[in-house]
């Protein structure tokens, strides 16, 4: 019988995957940076936020693509670790990659099974020329990907809006998710050969622009679970921008994980 992992076990197994990523990236000279709640945890807790249940990493697009290709080519050698991406998994539903441990199994409440175990999220950092119209186009495509990649049509916060948008959602639901993800990446990488000052994670909720010079030029590390790992060079400035007074703990009622899955040991 499969055993469901506790939060502490999920954190431990995810951290093992992060160390494997560090090993591979250091060997090949590829860059990675702790991101989002993982970066916040590094500076506020020297490791996991106690109630967080995943690890996020930024990867410059060139190194991101190189790692995906490497992991696909060396799939058998890397087991039980495996890359999950639309290039090698037609059932995958996200335009970011996940590096997973296949000794485990994740169960989402509204996402079809695509072979995910414990995992680390890899977010590509793309060159970006400020363009509000482009962001609107990306947001629209994000919504289509969310609908097409779900078991059921997401209801949202308003029953009336759900009913009004249902005909459109039913059409989107039958679109090919793999084609939508490839389209998303084509949009995200359109500035790859442009010398831009800014970077952007296109698959994010608020899409804050990040300066290459301020965050990703210098070599900087910070302690995370007893290990020195790469972080954006002006990480505290980035955290203050995204979280306000990031050192202040949220109310106890908000100290909960915001993901909707369970993980089991096979």
C-alpha cells in the first residue's frame, strides 16, 4: 500500500532533487537561482518556509534548454530522477519544466496524472522588451493552458462569470495542450537574440520585470538547509519588492501550503 508523505518528508525529498540539480548544473557550468518562496525561505529561515511544500528555481533560458535536452538524452542514467517537459511528455500541462523523482507519485485534485513524483519547479528566465500588449496576449494564453490542462473546467470565484464563460471554456478544453505549450514557449523566447536589460518569467501570476544587472550578473550564494546555493545578487531588494517586509512572518492563519496535491511513496 502506498504511503502518503508528510510535509517534512516532502521537503526532504524535494531538497534531494535540488541537490541533484546543483550537481548537474555545477558540472556543466549552467546557472540556477533560488526563486519565489524558496528564496524567501533562504533569507528568512535559512531553508524551507516551515509550511511550504515545494522548491522553485530560476534558470536562464539558454541553460534551461540545455538542461532539458541533457536530461532527456541521459534519461536512463539519471533515474530515478527525470525531467518532465512537453518535449518528452505529451500529457504534461505546464510551460515550465519539473525535475522529478519517479520513486514517488503525486496526486492532484484537478490535474491528470502525467508521471510526477516529488519535484522541483524550473522557471525559465527570458529576455524581455517591455510590451503591455504582449503581456495581455500571454495572460490570455495562460488561461487557455489552465483550462485545457485541467480535468474539469476551473470554476473561479464567481458562479455567474463561470456560466457566462462556459461556452468559450468548452471550446478551449478540447484544444491540444502540447500545441498550446509550444505556442507559449515561442512567444516567451521571441527576444532570445535581442540584447535586453530585463528578464521575465512569462509563466507567473504578476509578471514582475527583473533587471539582469541587479539580480543575475554577479555570482552570489546564500545558505539553504546548510548548503550554499545560488541566489539573485540583490536578493533582499527583490524580496522586499515582491513581499514587502519579507522578514515579518504572516499571521498563523496564513501559514499553510497553497498547493493542491498529495505525494505518495510507491
